[in-house]
């Protein structure tokens, strides 16, 4: 059972599976929003990783330039 299916079912007091029939649109919206929140969080992490990569790349380039200059002298 996938994450999405979990939004459409629940356990009642007796432990039986109950599906949310008749409220599919509301449950679908809730599931969609939940998945979108996960996507947004992953995008934010990716952007942080990109920023770190760019910063480290600039540091490496700067150090390589300093090494090249030192070797030329």
C-alpha cells in the first residue's frame, strides 16, 4: 500500500478498514497537499545543496588560482 492509499482508509474502533467514500475530493486534496509539502521540502534541500556546491566550487577555484600563481613565480 502506498502513501497515497493511506489517505483513503482508516481503522474504525473495531480495527476494521473503513474507506472515506463520499469525501474523496477532500481527502484527495489533503493527500495532494501532503505530497506537495514533501516536494517543497526536497526542493529547499536541493537548493541548499546547490548553494553549498557553488560556494565550495568558488573556494576550490580560488585556491587553484593561488596555486597556479605560486607555481608561476
